[in-house]
C-alpha cells in the first residue's frame, strides 16, 4: 500500500484527524483534514470530535490543541519540532520580567509555551492581534510577548506603547530589507506581502501586512500577476492552488537564495505522521492545572475572535 493509503486507513480505523499548518510541506497539506493558520487550527481543534488529533505543526500548537480538547489524544509526529520564538521566552524568565510591570496586563502571542500562557490575560495570533489589543482600554498598560516585531507593528498602527518582550522568529526576522528592495526593483509591478513577524524595515516596504490566512486572501483577491512574499515558503503551495495564473516570488533567507523554510515545521514528514498514528506515539501530555490556567486566555481570544468574526 502507498503511504497515503496507509495513513487514510489508520485515520478511518482510529477516528483520527490531521491538522496541518500552512508551513508544512505540500504533501502533508494535501493529506490533512484541515490546513490553516494558528487561529483557525485552534478553532478546529476545539470543535473536533475525533479520538485522535495528529498535529502537523510545532510543539506550542499541539499544546494549544490539547488544552482546547483535553479528551482527545493529541499526537505530534516529531516531539523535537519546537519554535525559536516560543523558546525565546522561558516561563521562569518571563515571570521575573513581569515583576517590573505589576500593573500591566499581559497579551501573549500564541507562539509561546503552555506554561507562559498561564501568566497571560489573553492570547492572540497574527490574525486577531489588533482586535485583541484594542479590546483593552487605551489607558491600560500592556506587556506584549514574545514577538517584538509583531508587538512593534501593533504599537505603530494602534498608537499604543506596549512593553515588548525581546523575542523574534528566526525564520521571519532573518529576512533583509536589502533583498526585498532588490526584488521590488526587479519586479516593479509586484506588491510585497509580509507577515508581521518580519523586521520593521521589511514591514515598512510592504503593500500588505497580515497573517498567513490574510496573505492568502490578499493574494487571491489581488489583480497583480506577480506577488513578492515575505514569510515561510510553505505558504506558496496554497497560494499557487488558489491562483495558478499568478507568479509568487519568495523572499530568500540568505545570499544563496535558499528558500525561507522553518526547520522545525519541516521536521514533520509523511513517514512520521504514519508511524505516530500507527503506534499512537509522541502524545502531548499537559498537567491538569496547566490546561486549566492556559485555557483561560486562549478561550478569551476565541471569544473576541468570534465577536469580530475572525476565522
């Protein structure tokens, strides 16, 4: 049997679903029951009635799925699939940091550990960050973490002055404005779309800044025949499926023009999905108190997103 057939058979036998992030490889996106960004994946995990959720993403995403659906067995095909951004904010160091800001509320980007979420008033994603921030009164003091680029961007467009934790995503922060300018000069009719985890110098050049789902929508609706893309290269699969007549130019990660790949996302493979589903291995386990405390800010996020109809 082909690997795809084996996975499909196991999925049916075990009442399992596969959730995949847009940054996964094209074969994994195509076999998944649902492909989305962090917000949409969290919403799907909460709604699921599956006995097993195989999460084709990274560790913090699988933790979020487990917190939202504790009765399902959540499997991560490779437990080493972490996140540089989440790892930049260890819970113990963040706790010490917060001692300097006792009168501040905490908004945590979903790209953080479940333990850090327990210290958070509300979680956000790049899809709903502005709405989450604006749900607080203008005079409310806020600490935002762990992504300083996203926080800085929100400060700029909202007029806030949030205190920012000094963390970044190694995949997005590495993209250089110089390379973007070169691509814009070479492709003057191509708009630049960028994820808000990119450095401020890149975001200043962007024609559109948004989440992965927002970038997909923009690209599909744009009249442009060429679009320059500043985010992880996995998104190109869905962009090309949605708009086969358009050319998408990914901003390279270095001078060798390497694709801008997240090494953690790309640790997930079809073979690993098959084996974890076959053996029901690599289960995500969270302490009940961690689930209880981290769920509060996650649910607040989902409530605000529902109110603003952000999907």
